């Protein structure tokens, strides 16, 4: 009985929808028809507006939707909050699988391959190209990572980039930077074409686009969709979400999927949508944009629909209009392309859900070291071409070095000023190294969108991105500026002129800077907003400074607070500089003090002196060979720990939407 009802239902569907044939399902090897069945998705929603607290509930945003998207230009349209972007992300395997309750996605009637997310293209709504790189360099970056070096040599990848540039009409701006807030670049339409080109490098059979016309003027938006129409004419399946297109754009759509409140109210040829709504009592007037007309109806604006309908037909009354709005979903409950899928489900042959289709293991086109070299080059170029993160950092550190050098210029070894000036200088040097590296907070925050998209698209491994970012940041922004800083400081202040002491000073100061940067990297990998990251990192920095041994004597700390000194970058940095410089120094008080020599029975004058070792012992600083290197070991261990935790946080970043 179940099978009889099944065939009866689909035979009726076949008669009612002549737009879908078996040829749409079984396409050629180069064409892909995407079908989806009973997609249900839910998200967690707060019941009140109280931040950081309050009850939550699960809200279903896709209510068991089904449809067919054959090769061509397919549009998913609907009002704000209808679920069009969520559906697009589910189909592209970009949606967080934890929210999936049910559903099946098929390619040509078969289960998608495990690397479907990598073989298909996905153009996000926001730009994910590097603004400091040229159009050609951005496309070459995609080609170098996504095209296997075993199948495509350097010349083949270069030819592919040139083909995409020509295909997208980017010849005039191929060697122009894309542009950012510091660098003037290409136009908005050209930027969108570059984003499309990043995916076209793969020549994907299925290309997803999330509202590609958002933020573009009418003429530019029209040219972008016209480009997509031309790309789809060759048999490619292009699926895009769009909100409210103009008529010239709507007329280019081959197939339309209309959503409202998580359910489908129309699916079929875009050119037949007007006739469909007319058949249920809603006639689109002449010279009226069908897209606007559809959104007025599915958005529940019954009064608007009535007024528009009366322009063409006086026979419509209010009751059929209201009933029609509520019955859109029932009219398009299922389509005949589910004959094969539903039959297999009823036979028990299809027992996998969309949640199981989400890829757990990513197969990359190229090896680790090829990825690393490519990403390091891209990141390095981005930093060097951004004046706010490269040359300015060096200039600032040089200015700081000169100012500090002038304050402590050629410090003497007198008892009164020699010890105090050096102790104050060490504290100030470490504080400068720690605080000046707050710019490291931007590392994983500014480019988080790039990382999420590129990692989800299979450009590179997380470890590759992490190592490349660290290398490309530490060398130009930490090592080089702090080397200039250390050299200027050392000779202006007049520290001990011994080669080994100079290089230890340089090493200790740079390691302190790297350790502080590593802590900033950890915060950057854990927090998405720069302002919040700034506040988060400030507290441990202040605590480390207080327990560094300069502002408070470590020996006077309460027992339950003493542990803080073991995680203080300030303490290890100051101690390393102190042991290196103070060892072997003698501080003499130039003032003479009158006394009496009992042997000669004559007045005498004495000079007070002390050594650096006595000072360090009084401060509780361990000196000697072990005392010298224990601080380096501690800084290195903390640096490694911060970087390891930062890497773990980067791996935990949700790659899904």
C-alpha cells in the first residue's frame, strides 16, 4: 500500500510539473544535477536579550525542504530571514553539521564524493582576497594551492591563471592591487570578479555564491550576474542566493527556488513562476518586477498582493488570496526528481543522512612544504606591502631606542646612580618589549575570514597557516625591529663591552619580545574582536609586571600569591638582563666618609663599594651560569606553551557557518 501511494503521488507530480525530466537527473559526466530531500536545520536562539545569560531554545530554520537544481543559473530567493543562505550553505557543506536534523543531498542521483566541498566552488558574500596583492597574485595563490603540482606544473598553473583572467574580463587590472584601507585598488565589480576567479581556478562543476550582488550598484550587479549566466551556459551548475534582484537580473535565471520562513513556496523554471502565481490567484501586472511581486506575496503582505492583483483582475477576492499564501508550500510539497531517491529510501537502500556526508577528513592537492612556502610568501608580501605593520614598526622601535638611550646615556658605575639606573633601565626595556608587541593581537583577528574560507575550501592545513603566519609576523615585525632596538640601546647606554654579553643581551631581549608576542597570538586565536582581545591581554600583562620583581620585592609576597612570579615574562626578562650586565661590575661611592684608624691613631677616609652579585643576592636573583640561562629556558618554555595553545585554538575555530 505504501509503494502504491508512493507511485500514485509521483505520477501526479509528473503530470503537474513538465519542467523536470529524467534527463535532468542523469546528466553527462561533465554536468552535475544537485538534488536535496527533506533538509531540516536548526539553530540555538536566545529567549531574551540579556547578554551572557538567559535561556535558549532550538529554532528550526529549514523545515524539511526539497528541490532540484540542474545545470544552469539557479537562484535561491526569499525575504530576509527566509533561510536562503542557510540552505545554500547546507548544500555546499559549509553549514555547521551539529544543527542538521535530517536530509539528503545527491549529485546526479548519487551520494556526493568525500571531497565535494573541495571540488565545488564557494564565493562568500564578503571579500576574501588579499588587498595588498594584485589580481594575478591572488589568483596564482589559489592555483598554487588548489591545483596539484603532480598534474599541473608551474607553466600550466600560470596558463590557468591567465585563462581565468581572460574569462572574467580582468585583463586591464590583472597587475593592479585589489586594494584595502591603505592601498587604492580595483572597483567593486572587479573585486567580486576576483573572488569568483579564486573559485574558477578549480573549474568547478558546481559553483555556490552567497548574495554576489550585495553592496554593488545596479549596473555592476547586472554585469556580475550576466557573467555568471555566461559561465553557466557551458553546462556548469551555478547556485546563488539573492534577495531582491532587478528584472534584468531575474530574467537571466534558469531556475528559481523561492523560500519563506524556512520552507519552499516555489521551485521550477524562473520564467514559469509568474504563470504559477497567476494560476493560484496572483497576477503580476505589466511593467512590474516579478521578483518584487513574489517577495510581496511570500512575505505575507496580503494587502499589497491584493492591490497588485486587482490591477489586472477584478475577479480576485480576499479569501482566495489569503488561502493561496498559506498553501504555497503544499502545492510544491515534492517534485518528481525524488522518484529514485524516495524509492531507494522506501527500499532501505538509502540510509545515510546529510550529517554523515559532511567531510571529516580533508584531502589536500599539495604537500605540507609546498603549502607552507606558498602561504609564507603570500603572508610576507601582505605584511611588507602594508606600511602600518612593517616599516612603521621598525621606525617606532628605533625612536623608542633613541629616547631610552638618551635617558640612560652612558650610565656610570657609581653606587648612587649606577645600580638604580640599570635596574630601572632593565624594567623599562622589558616593558617596552612587551607593550610594543600588542600589534601581534591583529595576526589571527584581521585575517580570520580568509582563514575560515580558505581552510574550509581545502587551500591548506591549519598547521601550515599557523606556522606561516608566525614566521611572516615574527621576522619583519618582531626580530628585525627589536634587533635595531637592542643594538642602539646597548651602545648608547654603555653596557659592558664584551661580545658574549652583547649577543646574550640581544638574544634575551628578542626572546622576551617573542614570548610576549606568543601570548598575544594565543589571545588573537581565541578572540574574534580586537577591542576585546586588547582588554583580555591587558590583565595578565599587568599582573606579570607587578610580579616582575622591580615594583614589588618577590621575597615579601604572600605565600598564596607567590606562584604568579613563575609565569611572569617581566621577571624572567628583567632577571636575564640583570644577571648578564651586573655580573662582574663593581659600584663605588665617590663620596669619602671620615673615620679613625686605631693602629696609626690618625684620621682616615673610606670609600663604600658593592658588587653586582651582592645586589642580585639582595634582590633574590640567582646568578652564575645556571642563573643566566634559567631565565632563557623559562622564556623559551613559556613561548612554546603559548604557541602550542594558540595552535590548538586555531584548530578549534569553527570552519562552518
